[in-house]
C-alpha cells in the first residue's frame, strides 16, 4: 500500500511540476491540510506558492467546507489575531510565498466532516491577475496531524519522501 501511494504521489508531483513548466501561472509545493477532531469546524491549509507573473490569491473552495478564505495570523499589541486577507494575498512574480501556521494560510470553515490524518482533501484555489482576470487551480491535499510537512517531506508520504510538488490539475480561466 505504501509503495502504491508513493508511486501515485510521484506521478502527481510530475503533473504539478510539468504544469508549471508548460506555462501555467502558478506552482504549488508542500501543500497540506491540518487534521481535525470530531466537532472541530475549521482548519488551516498550508503550502508554498510561486506565481510566474504577479497574481493575487483571492480565495478558494472545497467540497468539505462551507467557507474557504485566505487568512493571516499576526501579533497586534501583544495579542495573536487572525483575519481574512481582504483583496487577496499578493504573489509577486517569481517569488515564493509561504503559507504556514502562524502566518498566511487558507482557512476551511464550516467543515462538513472531520478531516482525518492520512486522507486527502480537494481544494480549488482562485487567483486574479493585474487585469482582474480569474484563474483556478485544483489540488488534492494530504491531511496531516499537527505540524504537517517538515522540510524535505514534500507531500507528506513520510520522512524522507522528499516530494517537492503537489497534485495540481493546472490553472484554468
């Protein structure tokens, strides 16, 4: 079973990397969603995003959540606060932007079911370019407990898997 999962992850990684190389506007790496417990109604999604040209990450959707938003956590007068990023998160051309616990992230809220460790969850990210044209990218994210992916863990297939990409069907207008 682990070998099958690893082979599938490698194939999905090749798809994601190929999409970016073929001129797709966004590359997503090390994406994962945090597992939840029964009754928990929200969770975070984390990843590294690099836009070929300047874009904004303006939102998303997932069949497991009623609401999907881009959020930021930051210290304000000694208090950690979290809020939606109004107008979207800037993705400067060619510069990797890290969505991580305690910083920028995607929030899945009004969850319809618990997200169990070692499962996957579909997520569609929505981007806007400087002209206001929207594009979308479909992902399948691994669900991990606690800290999620460590450096070199890639798609969460275990320590040392080292998969750099994420399953993406590519951006579409």
